[in-house]
C-alpha cells in the first residue's frame, strides 16, 4: 500500500483542531453559563444561544469520522492489517476504560462515581473495536457498511429500550439515549449509543483512501461529496418524512422556522444531523489543503493531539469554573449553571472564558505534540 506523505494530511489536522476548539466552547458553556434553559428549545432560546450550542454539533461527527480516516492512514504507513486490527482493538478498549474512569471523574470530580456517563470517547472506543473486525475487508466494503448503518438506522427510531424488557440496556447501548439507576445511589447515562457512530467511523475509514489521490482530483471529489451531502440534507429535511426523529415545524417567526429546520437529533445522531455536519466539514476540507498561515499552524497543534486535548480541556474547564465561582463567592458545587444558585455568566462571559482557556491549552498541547514528534514510545500512541 502506497505511503501517504505528512504534507497531504495538514488539512485533516486543521479541521480536527478547529472542532476541538469549538468543542471547548460547548463545555465552557456547560460550566460557566447562567442559562437555565435548553439552548435548543426554540420557544425559549435566543438566536445567539442557539447557535452557540448548534455550532458545536460539528465536533463529535468530525471527531469520529476523522478517527476512521486516521485508522486508514495508520494502515497506509506500512502496517499489516493484523497490526492495524490489534491496535484498533486495544486502543478501543483503552478509550472505553478512560471514559469510565478518568473522563467521568473530570466531568464530576466525584470520587464515588454516583453518575457514570458514557459519551463520545466511549462511542469512539466501541467504533474502533468494530472497525478492527472490518479492516480485513477492502476499504470500499468497510465504507459501504458504514453508509448503510448511517442511512438506515433511523428506521428503528420508534423502538425504545423499555420495549425490550430484560434487554433494554442492550438496546440503549446500541441505539437510544438512556438513563437508569445501577445499584444503590448510582446512575448510568448512555448519552452516546454506538449506532450509528460505528458507521461514521467506518465511512471515515473509506474516506481515507482519497488521500492516496493527487491533490487536484481529491479536492474535486471532496467538493462533490460535501455539496451532495448538503443538498441531500435540504431535500430529505424538507420532506419531513425520514431521517430525523424530530420533525421541523413552521413557527410564528421566520427565523424560528429556520432554527427548527436545522435543529436535528444528536442522541443518537440522525441521518440528517450527519449529512449537514459532515457535508459542510468535507466541503471545508477541500479549501484547507493549501492553507498556510500562522493561525492555521496554531490550530493544527490541537488537531495533532486530540485525545490529550480532550481529557485536559475538561479538567481545566471544570477546575477553572470552581476557582472562578469561589473568587466571586458563588456557592456552586460543580458548575455555575445551577438552578439553586443562579450563578454564572451570560454569553459574553462564556466566550471570554472559552478564549482564555483555549489559549492556555495551546502550551501543554504544543509541548505534547513536540514530545510525540521526538519520541516513538508505544504508549504515546494511546494518548
């Protein structure tokens, strides 16, 4: 298999870096905002609050999709399929373990683990295990399996965990956001059921084959894929029949109708949700290949160490929120956004905190990026 030069994947690092930065906005809002409403509630939200939340919808799809692309690029660097499968399987198990332990603690700072939430790292871990079994197939078959999962999973939207009796957790694990007590004083939140995420990663794996093409041909294909996904989104969404559990509705204000139209289901991500987020992202990739400036060089740093950044940014955001709450004398245990305290900041404060935190995170990320470039210790590939 032909090796792929590093210069041909700068665009991937830049796009991943962009979504990592945007991801921090969503989590900063979680911990710093004084809003006590659902940002996507059309009846109660403001346009700015809505888009502050909506723009972060790009993060998880791009994160998972490009993880699949990275898996293909890993295989393209002289690795055998057996080596790639072993790496994907063990890394998948590692990510699941980290989600259940370190990441859950970072979200709550609760040593008792009274609430265990499984989110995007959990989904990526299981998707890697699934992909480990698929890498022995030709990439086109892996991609077609992924697309099949993405396009058909909404046919099962009306099946719910409670319908499956003793197997309800299995269905929730596969395809429904679900919260349930597990033992005494402990709750489980399945926020990222693994379908269709396993399909997203599989599609991303096939997508990686584009990076064996010359730049001109690849850019043309990227634009075609991106535009096709966006057009499909508008056509399918307008018909309001299939592709998303939440139907759009006409509102009393035109802009609210627009918000309703683009407000698609994330848990699990619907076909329409993935079409619009991945469509725009793939189209953007076509214009990032020749991007050479200092800003993109900085953004690329975050994209080269995504897992390191992910863990660190939750800890920093959570810890800083507690410190700031203490400094301004707000009695909030884990977050400002608390119905009892009504603490926190408006969106201007949230955006300011986000910028400061992202800039601060650049320095440890840059250090770790350089460390990975200098050293080839096996454990560095797991962080």
